[in-house]
C-alpha cells in the first residue's frame, strides 16, 4: 500500500534529484574556483567530479510514527560558513574591489551631462533664503556646477528657492545631491527635482 497517494515515492525521487543537483553544484563551484585561480595566475589542477552520494536509507514507518523534526540543536551551535557561502562571499568581495578599481580608473565611454532644476523649500516664512542659497551653493562635488537661481512664491508669504545646476552624470548622483541639500537642516525642509534633461 502506497503512503499518501505515492508521496513516499515522490519524496525518494526528490531526494535523489537533490543529491544529484548538490553534486553538480559542488563540481561547478570547484571549476569556478579553478578558473578564478587561473585568471589570477595560479596553477590549475584538473577538475575531479565528486563521488555520487549514497541515497538515503529507506526508513520503515507507519502513519502514526511520522514526525516533523522540530529540534533546535542546530540553532544552539555557532553557524559555520559553508564552502558555497565562502565562495559567494569571496566572489562578492572580489567584484566590489574590481568595481572600486574601475571607478578609480575613470569613466569609460562618452561623458554625459544633465541640466537639473531643483526646488528647495524652507521651513517657514522666517527662514533667511539668502543664507539658505549660500549654504546650498557651498556644496561642492566633482562634476557639479551651480547655475542661476530665483525665489518663487509658494503661498502664505512663503517662498522657495529654485536653482539650476549642471551635473556630469557618472560623477554626481541626484540622490547624493538631494541628501547633501537636505543635510542643511537649519534651512531646508524638502527638496524636489523639477526638471532633469540630458544635454
């Protein structure tokens, strides 16, 4: 008699597939490590596939004795980094290092610029907009050029500063620029990008 409509057979097939996929993954990880060593100039050894894992032993059980494993033994032990996790961590560190070197080496390709118009709103009508503009223009970033500005009426006697700027796209991020402007907490309540046009 089959248990739960062939569930036991399906479970055995899934375990066998899981074991096979685990072995294939291990082989691929080893080959990837060898390729990375080859790219770094280290000697490479031939890849050896791991021996197929033995299938799990079939346990004789009745419907009444089927239990889920709710043990917390693994949680008590200190988590150890598996080889796969270590490989992923090392690959991420290597990629971050390469990205940093690429950024330091300079931008490849055409240099693109954008005209950006920004609205900067003060906290209230008593905020000194002249000082606010001086603080905003004091923000210096490579690839950032401040342009013309004017004061516009918002309502109830409150005015906002509308300022134009030209940015080099790969050097100045708009989110970074917004963060720098909103960092002037004594004067600035909020920042809005009104227009962003590529040159």
